[in-house]
């Protein structure tokens, strides 16, 4: 019998749509068939949103630690004091602090093995900043917490998977990150993740160019010719099936993404703009390269619709399912590779 995965869920910014998408996702009875949810949040904030959304037939089982969570129930661990205040649709220091507290508690329990995977509701990258959280977002914070240098923000949907070389970086500084080593590092992370996390045996990865028309052989920039192509060639020497570079506009316009298992874009909006155009309501943000599993919906805090019962929970639900799928794929990969069949020279000669 498959293990029921314990899914730790952080509540994100308490003034955004986090609680709404959590509640709506956990009201789906199918969730409890595949996992045991553990929300790191606040009973007071949960009660506030139940009232605001006029939801009466929903509750969470209060526990003190993830190891107390039992299957067939959704649980809540109180991380905040009773003085917490919700200000719908507002960016407040308290909202950022509450998000950080939830995240830290969940990560501590993930490290301790009290939960199996982590799904994070959206944070406000500005109001969460403090001496303890001085990062552009979840991805970089988690990489630091788990002492990982080689990681990647991988956007995932049933249509496509897109990673980026320069993630949360100002556009004016993107060129500083476009190096042969960086591109190779990201290709290795994507390739490894596709094999271990998604069960793809020989993945094909399309690499996008940096400049319009991939630089037109140096006429519109030399990075594609001098940096990206050598990186692709090196990846091929390492048995990574890296293809390209492809001009982004033509690649997406012609449906090139249907022919590959993943795409490596050079910078944030080059990858995320087409991804969200194609998969906004079902897109998941996965942090590839970590020793642990973390997913999130591919959208933000949604202040403008907070508390209005207008938020679509599908992306958050898909984030939960993806975290569980990756957990099982990793376990299966470990089983397959744990005791490989011994190599026999005699059998090789016979073949």
C-alpha cells in the first residue's frame, strides 16, 4: 500500500488569497485520498476567512506537530498569537511577519521529517523582508535553508515545463547571469529533475536564445553564439539532450514546446510570460534541485480579490498533487537505482 504523503502547507500573506485557495482546495474530498494536509497557520485567521467567504461546512483538526497528523483528516498547527489582525487586500508588516513565521515553522518540521513535502501559498516579496528573510522569494530562501547552490525555479503544467537561468533578477542585470557555467548548471538541474522527479527516461530540453533571432550570428548580440551554443555543446557531451538555441517568439508561436520535455529560458519573463499565458489557472512553481520537495501555485497574493470569493484554487490544488507525485516518483527512482543489476562481461559478449 502506498504511503499517504504528509503535505505541509504554509498560509502565505494573510491579507491575500492564501486562505481562500487553501480552504477551497481542502474542501475537495479527493485531496484526502492522496495526502494528509497540515496547514501552518492560525485558527483565528481561518475563522475570519470562513466568515468572509460564507463557508460553514469546513474545519481543520487542531494539532501541535506534524507527527500528530492522522490520515483522512486535514489539520492545522497554530503558529500565530491571538493578536493577529487581518486587513483584507492590504500589504502590511504583520502580513509579511505572519507569512515568515508559517514558513519557518513548516521548514523546521520538514527538516525533522514530521511532514514529507511543502506547498507554499503566495507571499508578498516586499513586506516579508526582515533580518531573517532577506531574499527575493521562496526559491532563494529554501535554497539557503537547505544549503543548495544548484537549484532552479521550474514552472510546471500539463502543457509545458519552463525553467529560467536568471530568475528574480532585474532585467538590466540579466546579462551578468548568462554565462556558460550558469546555463550548464541549470541544464544539469533540469535534466536530473526530469529523470528523478518526473520519471522521464531520456528528457529533451529546448534552450532559448537571449537576443532577438538568437543574435543573427552576432549581428544583434553575441551571447547566443559565444555563450549559449558552447553551453549546449558541453551539455551534449555530458549526455544531456539539449536542443537549440531557439528564438523565443518563433518557438512558442510554432508550438515547439509540444516537442520537448522542458524548456530553459534565459530570464524570468521570457519563460514566465508564455507559461502564464498558456497555464495561468493550473500552473505550478516547483523548486528543482533541492533535497526536499516544494511546490506553489504559479500566481501571486491577489490582494485585489482577497476575501471576495473570486480566487481560483485550481493552481494550488495542482501544486498539492504535483508535490505528492514527485514524492512518489523520487521513492520509485530510489528503489530502481538502489540495487542495480551487476554488470556481466560474459552476458555482454553473448549479446
